[in-house]
């Protein structure tokens, strides 16, 4: 696969994760928030998170990665951090 080749060339790995429900599940609270394909904004009625649908999905994919690490900001909010 070209992606694996380029990752190897760059000294990193490709990790495949399931994209199932990444646009339907809230990246903050994990609740299912059904929406149509036309709905471009993720609005969680459970925790109040509002993000672009694709941004929410990208966070979900990151969280499914085995290399995902959580850190907290000074306000206590969880932040995604790439492995060092």
C-alpha cells in the first residue's frame, strides 16, 4: 500500500481503525447522535459539544488509535496528544 510505504519512508507507522459510527458518535461523551448526511455540524444534546461533523469524526478516529494519549489542559479539559 502506498500509504504504508510513505509512512515507512518517514519512519512512522500506519494504523488502521474502524470508521464505523465516527460521524454519529460524540467524541466527548461517546453517546450516539444520529444525523443525516446533509447535517454538517455535530451538536450533542447530551454534553453540549458543537463541532464540524468531520472534526468530530477525526477526533473519534484518533481516539480509536492504540497510540492515543490523553492529557489535560490547565482548565481540566482533556486534550489529544500525539505520542512523542
